[in-house]
C-alpha cells in the first residue's frame, strides 16, 4: 500500500476539498471584521449569518441559539462552568457519566475543587448509561445533567432523547457533548429535549479550532470568554469567519448524505469487526454492536500491549489509537474501558480504529492482515500466552 492508512478519524479528520474551497476567500479577500460598519465587512457578516442559519437548521434550532466557540473543549467547559455559576442559588451538583471526554471530566474535577458535587453514573458492559442510576443520582441540588451523545473511544450512542425526557420532567438543564455524534448521526435538539449541545468542526471534515455551543433560548448561561459584544454578548472574540464558513460547508456535506455515508461506513465497520473476531483468537469488541457510531471499531487483544501494537501498525503506515492515555509518566488504562468492567490487563491491549467515508475495503483487508501478523508476533513474546497454550 502506498502512503498512510488513516484510521483515526475520531481524533481528527481531513478537511474536505469543498470545505477548503469555501474557506479560502475569507483569508485574503473578504477578510473584514464582521463587527465593522463599512461596506467591505458586509461580506464577512453575511457569511457569518448564513453559516449560522445552516448549522441551526441542521440541528433544528434557531440561529440565535448557536454560539461559535474555539471547539468542543471550550463548549464543554463553558456549559459546565456556566451552569454552575448561573445556578449557584439552587445548588452545586452535576450528574454526568464515567465515560465522558476529558473536556467534561477535567472540568468536573476543577469544579469539585471549588466545592461542586459531581455524580459519575456508570455504564453497562456494552457502554450504555444506566438510566436507573442516573435517575437515582438526581437531587434537589442538581443543576445540570451532562451526558455525551456518542463516546469517542468505543463509539457507543447514548439514549439522548430518554435522558432529555428525564431532565425535562425534573426541570433540570441537559447538556450533551455531541462532538463525536454531530454530522455522523441524526440529532434534533427539540425532539431530543437537549438544552445545550457541544460540537466541533474538525470531527466532520471541517477545520480545527472552531466549534459551537447550542444554548436553548431561556437557558441563562453567563459568558465564559469576556470582552467584546460578539455572539450576542455571550462569547467575546472576533469571529473565526473562515472557520465558521468551513464548518457550515462541512455540515452541508454531512447533511447531504448522512444515512448513505453511515450505511457505507457501518458495513465496512462490521466487516472489520467480524473478520478480526474470526481470524484472531483472544480478542473482544468493546462497546455495543448495535448502538454504535458508524465508523468506530474498538478491540481488546489479550496478551498484547496496545502501545506495542500501535507502534508496529505505525511502521506499516497505519494510524490508529490506543485506549491508554499516558498521564504523568504512568500508563493508565482508559477510564472508558475500565467503566465497562474490563480487567486492567485486557484494557491495556486495546486499540481503536475510526473509519472515514474514504476508507476502502482494500485498506481494511490490509490492516487485518497486518494485525494478524503483528498480534501473532507480539504474543510469541508474551510469557502469559505460552502459559495459556500450555507450553
Ligand atoms: C474531540 C472531542 C472533544 C474536544 O473537541 P476539540 O474541538 O478538539 O476541543 C470533546 N469531546 C469529544 C467527545 C471529542 O471527541
């Protein structure tokens, strides 16, 4: 195979040609500041207005409920910190899950240090949130429920509409980190009872450094970045016009064939999972097979270190990701895999592949061949594997 095989689309995606083409005029030609009053800046202002309209229509909300930010992390930080600040009179308790992205989890840790109480709801062995546990966690002090729409490691899709209903019944604000879901599966903030939603362009073939927070009209969220009056005074900073224009184009491209793309990707995803399970022993698929993002594949190989597997795949030009996160010099197993109840040594042998609409069957076949070879080699070196085989 020539070049690289990029199977890390949950980390980031390639900017599509169409997106780049839409963005280019806003760097050197229509570069005016949308807040300026002269005629020249009208081009940027118009681009901003129509981008906001298109993104809002895709989510089934109003344009003035979309607040552009620097990305998913900022949106998550804002939603959580803002709500705690706004609701200080009611209480300081957030209900979230054990499998959130670090943009949510680290924010929760920071809020805990300031005296906020956080309940981390568990998931079942398939990675789906335990709704009964969620209901029990809610108290009169709860000011926010934050549950991701789809998980970035194992691809599980959460029952967002049901959580929306639970939140509404109890009069609690519901935020969802939809960074992995947005542009990949259908989302409708009204139908799903979502009050706040985070999204980011670079996870759907848009540029990096641009995202938004949807905030339903009536939700009082104080500003997080202070300064000028942009984004109706709620998020200061000169608008990233090329980024926003590119984001809208990425949404247009995603919306055009959401189901067709999902069908193609999930067929290849299922083929990938089935073939690996058929050809390689002592492997498991992590996360629900059914409630799963179309492009996510996550395996745990026994008697193999995920990191070693990654490095050897890299030598073949294959880009994937391991479940471990290197924190403070020690290799910790992924918090998501631990929440599934996986033994630590199994979690360590985990690897994630995330496909794109450009991924081909030939690429997947090549990756499976290499995996079979590499896993075999690594296991030859594992004393535990010898034991299992009675040598
Ligand atoms: C990538 C990601 C984020 C962070 O988004 P950025 O735009 O990179 O800041 C947050 N949540 C989830 C689930 C993600 O996958």
